[in-house]
């Protein structure tokens, strides 16, 4: 791959990773609960879906997730643990989104300068961003699994048989963003290597003249 192709691909991957992560953070289909009760004749939709900020039950009911200022003194130890996990997620993922902006700017400057050191620094920066995103996603998975375990403890096996849970497309977009961040970092590393190779070949050519 040539230098121009590497930096263009890296720039596209970086921009797309930011866009995809922003959509993921701003939408409410991270976790989906489908409820199908046999012979249910009610009009209310018992299914729900939730994001990082809002939980939706049925078609018209929604509520905000717990915020940092909420009083947790009356919560059980399990609920406090879930609250702490949720706080970690809503810090790490938006932080990763903000860092991606700086990474894209650094990548653009380093690409225009054709500096191997700047390109390597931009690559390391994007890989660091991917660590924040990965950490946020891992904590979210742990949070979801712990919440499901608590739900299973409170609900009878008969009722639990009518409930299906799954991660939604918002969560899938966040994982896609992680892959794009890693791709951007690796492409910038490739661009830095191409610059070093060109500089080395130019030095050899000058030495031979």
C-alpha cells in the first residue's frame, strides 16, 4: 500500500469511528428485553429497551437512568454496585469520543507533515482511544450481566421463560467503532513505516551519488 492510500484509509476510519460511536452513545438500543406472554390480551407492550442515558418500557414510557447526583443510601449493595458500573461506562465512552477528535486532528497534521514520528504518535493515540472504548464496553457487558443475574433472582422461572434479552444495534455500533479505532491506529503505523522506508531509500540514493 502506498502512503497516500494508507493515510486516506486511516482518516476515513478515524472519522467513521467517531461518527459510529457518537450514534451509539446517543441512541437507546444497547440492551433489549423482549417479553412474550402466551395468551396475553392486554394492550400494553411489556418489552423494553435501554441505552446509556434512558430506559424505554413499552411504546410511550421512558425514564432517565440514574445520575451522578442521585442519593444511593437507600439502595442495596447489588444496586450500588450496578450504579457504580453504570457511572464508569458513561464516563469512559464519552471520554473516548472526545479523545477521538484530538486523535483525528493529530493524524491530519502528521499526515500533512509526512513525519514518521508524528504518525507513530497519532497511531499510539488512536490505540489509546481504543483502550478507553474497550474498557467502557467491557464494563457495560459486566454491568448488563450483573443486572440480568439480579433480574433472574427476583423473577420466577415460569415468568423468565417468556423473557428474551439481547444486546441491541447501539451496542454493536460501539464495537464497530472499536474495530475502526484499531484499524486507524494500525494504518497510521503503516504510514509511518512507509515514510521511514522512503527516507531510508532517499538517504541511500544520496549516499550513492
